[in-house]
C-alpha cells in the first residue's frame, strides 16, 4: 500500500494466476498447459526471426498473423477476412480491451457465477456493473437464464473450470434472442472437443469470439490471443489497442503464431493426444470413485465423495504433483481441476492417488 495509489486501487481484487512453482521433478497439472511442445516449425520461425531485425519495431497490425488466422478459418469454411481478426498479447489482453470497449453499459454484464475469475476482476478494474448468473444443478450454463435485459454476455465455451461444453445450437438461440448487446464466447479450450462459434460471426454482428494460442497450440510462453467478429467490433478493439499499446505482439510472437496456424498436422496430433489421455484419465479416476464432469477441455473437473478436495490436493503436492484446487464457492469446494498431462504424468498422478485413497 502506498500513499501514491489512486483511490480505486485500494479496492481492486486482482486475478490470482495458477501457481508456477520452481521445483525439480515436478508433475505440473495445475495451469492447463499443453503436454506436447510447440510445432518444430514454430521454433524454426522464431530462430529465423531472431536476427538484426529485432532492432526494428514489429508490424503494429500483426498483418501476417491476422491473415494466417483468416486463412485458417476460411479453410474451415467460415469465410473470415483479415479485417475480422484482432490479435493481442494473450487472450487476457484481448478480453481487457473488449471489457473496456463494449461492456461499460447501463445494464449489467452477465456471466456465470462459476467461470473464469478474470471476468470479475475486469469489472472491478473498469467499474462495470455485473450479475453473476448461477450455474444450474448440473453446473451447466442455462441459456434461459440469460434471456433478460443486459449490457453484454460473456462466458467460456467450454466453461472453465467445469470443462462443460455448450452446443452451437444453444449459442445461436442466445444470439437470436439477444440482439441489442454484445455476446462474447471465450474459446480458450474449444479445440479439445467443441465446434467454434466463429462459424456464426458472419450471421450475427453482435458476436465476438476470443481464442488463445496458449492451450491447443502450445504457446503459453509467448502470449498470443485473438478475437474474430464483425468488422465494426474489430475496429473498436483496434481503437482501444492503439490508445494503449500499438505493438502488443513482438516479431518473434508474430512469426511463431503464423507457423502455429500453418502446421495443421502438428496441431491435430497434439489435440488427439490430449483427448485420448483425457479419456484414459477420466476412466482411471472413475474406477477409483471420482465423479468428473463431462469435459471438452484439456482438463477434468472432478471430486471424490469420500475425500476432501483440499486434503487430496495437499497430499498430491507432498508427492510432487500439483493440481488446481479453488476451494470456493462452497458447491465446488471439493473439486479438483486436473490438467491432462503426458501418459507418464497421468500415470504418476494415478499412482499417487492410489496411495492417498
């Protein structure tokens, strides 16, 4: 605390990121990082860019990366143009810009009560009124709960930390009923089991879809995020970006992002590996009495009816395995969010759980 703080700083409740411990021989299953490293073509692209050109500013528009993203989704049949793509320093920066640019409205912003906790932080930072809409009894998002006046709607799909997926038909129903405010679908985990809402952006001008290269493309260490939507929405984001930081992505990140989108084979291999290991891990946990929510993400949200979540998390930690335990709100107090790791990491987790149980 400092006497030089502005008054509102005293009241901020900052986001608490997943722990990044410095321990040897650690099985790290707490922050949903990809178990497979980035494409070798990404590493080659970074090396090729790491030369005397680093003395020069990067392209403020990140045009090559925007074009690569547009080409990728157009190749999927979604007809995306470069002018419909925005990129930023991780999806958190993209989200920060859109919260400031679109959600400071007279009606409250709507998002789930159990979801990505940064949403509430942004509301505090930008003084945005919000309503946290309770998940239903199955910890699912019910579209009916969002069919009321609002200043915007945002939720992850799949939701985090639950991993539960909303089908595109429900998202489209929400868009059809909610035409007067922005709907943001935050797709950090969509590549592990869902269909992207990017397929809907050309039909709904109030839809904005955000994604990250941190998860399915194994680039958490480079911080690359994106948004796809109507050109007018992207123009608004660019106005905010250029009022904040005209160069959010450096030369290495731009080159790496382009290479990541171009190496489709490596991307599919990584997603298939995660999905296969997720299924295996889910079955192993079920055999040991755990109850897991159906997941379309690269993690499982699970609990054991006979064991407290905090005790299991601590017992795993003592054996060098770290998972995420949130502890609140009360109805998820005993859940653990377990990142899907390599086959060896997942087996190590199961072996330790056998001793704890």
